[in-house]
C-alpha cells in the first residue's frame, strides 16, 4: 500500500528526515516511536503533503502512485488521512459544514453526486457514536473551544466520516486522560478493516495497549534504527531509548 | 516563507463584464449649467427641480473633493465625463429594446414578470434611465408606489418635493452636491400607512456606456406602521478606464414602520493589476423619523476599484432602532473606506453595527464609523463589532471608530478583532480533501455568516458565491 524509499526531507537548510525506508501493507497497524525531535511529526506532515517541508530525495509510492507529486487534497481523495497532533481551529465554520464540504469533495472525486442532507445527518450521527461525541458538536465551529480530548475525538470522527485507506495518527494520545484515550483508541479499532492500514505515531506504550501494532519502528535522528514486533514497544517503555542508540 | 503554502489560483473573470451594444443617446462631455439644464429639460422636469439642480451645481462648484478617507484617489477630471447616456427608444413608446431585455436576463434580472424571481419587483436602471419597473400595477393595488425616480417626479411631484434632500441635504458633501445637480434616474418607493409590502422591492443598476458616470437617486418613504424590504444590486462592464458612480439614497421611516435595505455591490473592481474599475462614491442615509421606527442596513461590498460609502441612520424617533451589517471585500488593488454613522437623537434609541472587512492581495480596507449620542438621547445604546480578516501579508486593514457621547446615560460598546487565514487552517482543510479555493470560500463565508444571514434568501446564496469568486487568486 505504502512504500517509502530513502526519503530525505528538510525545513530550510536543516535536514530532518535522513533516509526513511518503510513499507505498510493493507490490514497492518504500524507504530512509530522515538524521542523528541527524531522526525516523527515531520514524517507524517511530509506524507500528507505539507509544503513547509522540502523533500530533497527519495520516493513514496501509495498504491503504486507517486504520492509526492500530489497536492494535499489529492492525497486526501486517494485515501490518506492525517490525525493532527494539534488540530486546527476554524472559527465560523461549523463541524457540519466542514465535514459536508470535505465529504462532497471526496464524492466528487469518486464520481458520486453530493450527499443529501438527510443521508449526511444520518451518517454523521452514526460516526459520532464511534467516538462518543455529543451531537451538539456538529453545530460548533471546527475545534473552536474544544478541550484537548474533544479535539482528538473530533479527529477520529473525521477519519470515520472519510474512511481513509491509510490513517496516520500523529500523537493522537498526547494530552488525553485515560478515559479519552480509551474512547479514541476504541474508535480507531472500530474503523480497522482488512483493506486499510494505520500508522500510529506515539511517545508512549500506553496507547499501544489499546491499538495493538503489528510492527513497531524506532525513529531516531531522521532514520528508522530498529523495526520489530509489538514487544519492542514494551521494551522501550521499560528501558528507554538509550540502549537502542548505543547499539548503533 | 509565509506564503509558500498558499499558491496561486488562476484568476477568475469578472462575470458581469460584458458590454451591451445598443443605440444610445449621449450628452456632450463635461459639466456646466447648460448640461444641468439639458438633463432637466430632457426629463421634462418642473421648474422647482431645475432650480434645485442649479443650486446644487453652484454649491458643488465651491466644494472640494474630501480627502479624509484612507484612500488614494487619482485625480478625477469632471469635465471628461459624460453625465447623461440613455438607450434610444425603439419605434413605439412602450417597447423596450430586446438587447436590454437580453442584458438584464443575462444578469439574472428578468424584466418579464412571468419569469421574475418569485416575490420580487425590480426597477432596472441602465446608465442614466430606468428601463422598466416590474409589478407596478399589482403593487399599486395596495397603494404602494414603486417606479423610477423620473416617473415619480412626473406623477407624484408633491411627494418627491416633500422628501427630496430631506435626509441628505444638497450640500452635505461633495458627491451629494454633484449628484443633486446631475442625478439622472433611480428608484422611488412609497409605502402607505399600515401596509406591509408583499414583495421584495429591488433596484438593479447597470453601467454600460463608456466614459459616462452614473448618478442615481433613490428615495424610499415608509409611512406609519408600514414595512418594506428593499434590495439593490449593481454591475458594470470590464474596462481599462475608471468610471464614476455617485449615488444618493434617502430613506424616511415614519413611526412604527420598518425598512430593510440590502445591497449587493458588485461593480467592476478593476483587473488584478489595478487597471480600470468603478469609483463608487455613495451617500446613503436614512432617518428613523417617528417613534418606534426601525431601519436595517445590510451591505455586501465586493466590487469597485474605490468604495467610499457610509450608510447611516439618524435615530430621531424615541425607541427607534437601527442596525448595520456589512461585509466589505477587497482584493488585488481595490480600496474601500466604508462604515456607518449612527446618530442618536431620540430617547431609548438603539443601534448595532457589525462590520466584517476582508482584505486580500494588495488591497486596502478600512472601517470608518461614528456613533454619536446627543444630549437629549436618554438611555441610548450602541454595540459595535468590527472584525478584519487578512489574506496574505501585502494587504491592509484599518479601523477608524469615532464615539461621541453627550449623554451620560448612554451605553456604548465597541469590540474589534483582526485575524488572518493561516497556512495551518488551509492545510488542515486540504488534508481533509477540501481544495484551497473552496477552503478560502468556506472560511470567509463562515467569517461573514452573521452578515450574510441578514440578506433575503436568494441574495444570501448569490452573496456567498460572490465572496468566493471575489477572492479567487487572492492567496499566493
């Protein structure tokens, strides 16, 4: 589904990703862990097409297509979803209007007519239940005045609405209390299907108690320094990253 | 760095920029007493109106163009403008040139009553004359007068004489004096006592002829206990030259009456380099004359190279209420200096100002407002909110609020915000599959929603599209 080969990316003169190699297959859950500043968020932003970063070399194929040649919205239409670490507030634009516009652009790309108002409201209600979101959120401005936990739930709700093929969740667990973490993680699990994949970026093992990864990667200074099964996350939790760095 | 995310979207064409080829009659260029007399004579006006015009002209000659606005106005040569242009009448007296009917059809303003938007009567003004006023007869059954200004002068001279310049005195300002001297046509509307106008009344102003100015005059009188909702739209062809539009609108609201006045201003704004476009210098003012009268202004300003416009209300009657809702968009090299004046004279008068400025490109957008509470205006209340939204970093947004209170019981509140559409907001939208263009439209319409919601339904939809179109090519 996703193949990253020797990906290098910088911001200004500073190289942040220094040769990433990664393959994600349908049905898999990958976790990417690593200390602060290792390039985890940069990797997710580059995959989503944020133009603040410049890709200097390497290639990214998504379902056989050159992902790096596509605009952010085109990547979204093809099924890439980024759960933001810090979801953005858009005052004046209601959640309903935002999601309806997004969904209809996706449908347009698939050659489908715009969704009817009744169908949309029904769909929205179903998907809100997945993250136990109150209906009152639909008429509020996108993320405006939402608590940290509400923002993250809203991200997963949007993911549920758009049904992406590849969801990249950037520190979705940060700033969540235990209950919110459980709700968010349960939501992600409910959306799991054999034909989609998830990349979870996290600092902590605790999220991985709920979203169990098939593969765990350790990112350090812009490179993946170790890849193993889910037990690697537990080991990192107990021993930290130092032993891995020393192994280099 | 700041704008790298925001890439250029192809410039959209101004959609109403076409020109109609009709046989037109022109007066010679330039302005002098003879031209003023010619206009009056051409319209077969009574002597008092000719004198009104001549007095205005003499006043205007002694006046200077105002320079206090935050605008860079190129020198305007008033002798290089044609002050009267009218399509020639075809053979019979009643017939309208089919080209004109086609023009208004193309603008979405059918002059055929059978094709008209439901519940809306239109007075269509083409350059200096009114081409047709629809639904006149059915409105007349209720005693409502809705016709062109020229017809009103002919058919209801006593009403016109009573109210003309009663709200905007001839010498109020440079442009009102100019308009009073050379105004050609516009709409007149009178709602009798206790009548609720069953349709939206609207005027559509079209500038077509090259080198001409448009000087329309509109007068609305809502008698005691009546109600009317009035709409105004305007467009012009796309040209490299600037054209002058200097209108005067006067509204009189008697006791217990209510007037809603909405404008969707879409004059040609000039091209992306700042060539051409309309100079829009307009004086609009209403008076809440009687007790418990209400006047509501809503304006969506997207057009014109230069906009100088302050729809204002004199709250004379006790307990009278006025509200002003405005969205002003400037893009490319457009300049707008717009706002309102709320003059509280009566007791327990209330006013509310919601102004939303949106600046993009290299444009300059200013809000200018005055809230004045006179000594006898006990318990006057005002709430003002002025928001500015910036797209990009080469445009300007300015706010010039003036507050003058001579009565200690007044409560006046003013709030202002300035915000910017950020790269992060755009990226967030795009990541969800919303293209950049639609994202800007979504955010801007969300920002302007409070004002757009005040417009009648059909216009609200139009205005939303217009906001988006006006801002195309603004990011980058």
